[in-house]
C-alpha cells in the first residue's frame, strides 16, 4: 500500500507550526530562567535543566527553519508562486 505524500503547502504549514511552537516554548523557558536568576535563585540542577530545555527549543525551531528553507527552495525550483 502506498503512503500519501504531503503537498508543499502542507509541509510548509507543518514546519511553520513547529517553528512557532519551538520559539514560544524556548522564549518562555528562557524568561523563567532569567526571572529566577534575577530574583536571586541559585543556578542549581532544576534551573540548569530548564535552561537546557530552552536551548533545545531554540534548536528545534532552527531545525524546522532549515526544513522550511528546503521547502522554499523546492517551490522555487517548481516555479510555484504562493504570494496570495
């Protein structure tokens, strides 16, 4: 049985959703780390793990930004004009 392949538009929406989700999560967790440090909380294991997950969120968004760039390249090669 053959698997259906998503269209370029579906792939683009999927990538944009993941980019936005990764950025929102990373920015919120980054804010939590900075707010706690500003309040005088020591940088312990818990806060370190939160900072690590924030960095992972930025990396996640960057990975899908790379994927979105590849989708845009495919659109250019196919001559698709999606400027509506």
